[in-house]
C-alpha cells in the first residue's frame, strides 16, 4: 500500500472510493453526499493537497510537524506552505 494511502483517514478513504465508483464524476459524488458541486470540488482539492504533503518524505522535524498539522486540519495548507518556505529560506541563509 502506498504511504500516502495509509495516511488517509476513514472519511477520506470513503470519499476516494465513492469518487472512483462514480468514475470521477464530481456531479455524481455531489449527489451521493447531498451537497453542491463546488463543495465536492473543494473536498477533492483538499484531499489532493493532503496527498501531496504526505508524499514528500521529510527528515527535518520542523517541516514534518508543519506537514502533520496541515494534514490533521490544524493548520491550513497555504499557511503550512508559507511556513515551510520561509523556514527553508532561513536555513539556507545560515
């Protein structure tokens, strides 16, 4: 099993399953959940961001912590990216 898949919670896995069974139709997934198309699109975008964050192996404990906070929805993804970028710039300047 890929590491990114193992990092997804049950709710995310259920979403992925419904998405696949709907052949990738966001309209159909929206109907299954009883929500609007933009809501499903936002959910998919956030899931994509989660996967991208978990795919990158990180040895730096600070960057790992920031990524984990973002994946756990304790920090938004844009803020996480900004923190990591600024942290890396500061490390390079040392």
